[in-house]
C-alpha cells in the first residue's frame, strides 16, 4: 500500500475541495431586471470551488423567493369616494 494512501485506502488529496470549473449552464434573460441580476449571480459559481457554491445558491434562492413574494403583494387600493346615495 502506498504511503500516500490513508488506512481507508483513499487519497488524502481527494478529500479537499474540488477545483473551480465552469458548469457550462446557460442562463437566459427573463426580462425582469431583478430576477436577471439574481440569475447572473449564479455565474460566480464558475469561479468558486464546490464548497463555495452553497452560499451563492442560498443567496440567489432568498432573492428569488423575495421576488415571488412581492408578486403576491397587492398594492393598497385607493380609497373609494363617498357615495351619498346610501
């Protein structure tokens, strides 16, 4: 058995984070500037090692949830004028 191998038979260098490599995933614009900015942030993962992806994914997920939640918020309706015929 090689001295570089651990007792479990694995290479200790393989236990470290994977080197940064582009994922090659395309991103198409949605036409919504806030959503497009969040999706473009995913490009940061191409320059990060795998252990750095989680923070970006969580941040983008939070932003997308906030954008979806804002779609459910209805604008306050304007007060109706008083109808004296009541």
